[in-house]
C-alpha cells in the first residue's frame, strides 16, 4: 500500500525521536522498510523506554538521499 509522504509542516512538528510507525508515516514508506534501514545502520537510533526510536534528522537525510538515488522506490 502506497502512502503519501508528510508535508514540510508535518516534518517540522514531528518529535525529534520517532517510532518506526511515525517514521513510516513521515516518509510514505512501509514500517518494514524503515526497520530494514534501522537494521542496516542507515538511521541514527536509540532505545527509549524499551523501544527503538529514530532520530528525525537522520531519517530526513536518508529519505532525501533515497529519493535522489531511486525516486520510484
């Protein structure tokens, strides 16, 4: 299922540390894709309250890079 990525305003007001689901919503990608990026070390993460959180800035950089390299993926 394809989801449209969030607007710049949504990115601005998103928390600095995101859940996998929040990261998926912001990028328009599936949670499985986000989890794969985490597993490959493409995103900066830390554990908060027993759950993995993704740094918003690293997600944005990764998302922009992926769009430049493979815009149709």
